[in-house]
């Protein structure tokens, strides 16, 4: 999990652009398959809550059980990473 830049988000109501930091999460399955998700901080500088902004289509096709396991692994990794920032 690595911060790599800013994600531009367009708010249609306000018609303004707001940049938020984001991270890319790359997870590898037991068979070596790679899965990528991009998360943005819900507020600039606030890494407590992340929101998915882009993900591999294969992740969208996960069963509910596999999706829960994947999300849990991402959240645990995020929690550990925050100790070092």
C-alpha cells in the first residue's frame, strides 16, 4: 500500500475540483494472479477512512466471501501502514 499522488474528484453540485491523496493496493493470489485497487482518502490528509475509486474487474466478480477476505486484508494492511506514517 503506497501513496502515489492525488486523485481529482469532481463534485457536480459545486462544480469544483478537489484533489485527494490516494493509494494503490496490489494483492497477489495464491496462483500469482495480481489484483489492483485504488483508494482515495475521504478527506485530504485523513488516512483513517479510504474509499475505493477504481478496481480491477476481476475484483468486482469475487464471491462475497472472497471479497470480504480481500477487503479485510486491505484494511489490516492499511492499519499496519499507518503506524509508520
